[in-house]
């Protein structure tokens, strides 16, 4: 299947301040606040929901196409993605702009001061599914510029292409009617527990109503795992115990990759959710959203240790052996 992932591409700039912010702030002079912090560590990570999901899907043997806008500083990032099996032909570089960037400084008490620069992401609404080099068979609509998310949903409906709807942090930007319209026409809704509560509040729908309308409802629950509701059944997916906890950033994106891998290979929802849980554990164990790696054999072996039977997963991870099995 031709999988298209529409969403954000970004750089994350993470800094650490060895002191405490609160010691530097004088409440009596807030009106003339002017501060500069000398940080002792700077790390730049490749990020963005669309590319995070695509990266782990590539590790799992897929070649998803990312649909996004980036800036003039994207050359090295593009080479990285292509080198790891991601199709970047749907990514458009915008002259004169930088790729979206997240800047965060954290002090020794874990207080954080952060800024987000949308950059080229603000132009994502200019992209059209009709201009892609291939016709999608399935789309993941993940967080992006709101206008871009709206356009992808509308065009997917017009073209008759099924899509998973993953509004994530952009739930806060959408009003109830907008969310309701996108959920009514999606084949599956994916969100975390807090986002699901906010969606219920904004749409006025009950959890049961949303599960029925979305056809497939996937709610991630952090260390409690996830649940998948479809066809009147509910599957409780446990979290995979990590070997260590390094960084929770991007764990939800890795989960979505595993879930989609199972769906693309025709596996049942419980198995697909378990693949997602294991992919999430690999991400949790490394710092950065695209620092984890594994071979298909490693992945299957660990899956079998945690869940038992892994035959279907092993078959799903095998490369296609015939021309019919390759993407056009």
C-alpha cells in the first residue's frame, strides 16, 4: 500500500541550564524582565511527528512518503531520511525560510522555558494530495499547520482515500465542529488519554459515540499501555517494559508506526497494538525521537519474549519476494 504521512517536520534544540530559573527572576521588576542564560549543554535532534512516524516505519520495513514543508536548512535531514528508507519526494522546501524548530532550556529543577518557530510549516497548507508523485492508498493525518490538516482531510474525502486522524497537540487549536467533521469521515482516530477527554468535551460526544463514529479508536495511556476499540470489541494492550528510560519524547509517534505496520500487513488489531507498544519501548530507551534502531530479527525476538507467539509478525517483516509485493 502507498502510505502517505502528512504532518510536521522539525528540529529540536534542547539546552540545559545548571541553575534555577526562579532564582534569576525578580518579581518586583517583571515589567522590565530581561534575562539571558548561559547553558552548559546543547543537543539538536531531528524531530517532527510525520518524520518520527516515518522513521520507525522504515525500520519496520516500510517506505512511507512524507508530505510536509521544510526550510533551506533541510538538506542533511533529507539525506538522513532517505538513507533510512523514507520517501521524501512529498517534502517541499520553501526558499527563504527555516525548518520548524523547537527551542527548550531546562533548569536543574526541570522547569522549562521554550519557544516554537513554525517557519516553513506555516506554508504546509499549500500542499495538495493531488500533486503527490503517487496516489495514496492510506493517509495518516498527523499534527501540522491547522490549515494543512484541514486541506488533507477534505482532499482525502474527495479522492476517496481512507485516513487515520491523529490531531494530537493540535486538538487545542480546533473547535468542536472541526474535530467532529474530521472524525466522522476518518477510518480511525488516534490520540492519548488527555486528548481524548478534550475531544469528548469539545464535540459533546460520549466515548462510546466517538468509538462508534470513528470505526477504530486508539487511545494511548502512557505506562498503562493503550486500548483499541473497534467493531464493538475492546483490546487492552500492555506497555512493553523498557530496558531503561532515557527520553519519553516521540514514544507516541513510534507507537503509531507499529500500529500502522500491523494494519498495512493485514494483522489483527491486538497484534498491531502490541507491535506499536514494542516500537514505543525502543524509542523510550534512547534520547531523541530518531535515535533508536533495531533489525527485524531483533524486533521479532523481543516481541516473542514479551508476548509469546511471533510468527505473524515475522512474516509481516519479511521483504516482499515478488513484483506484486513491491510498491508501484
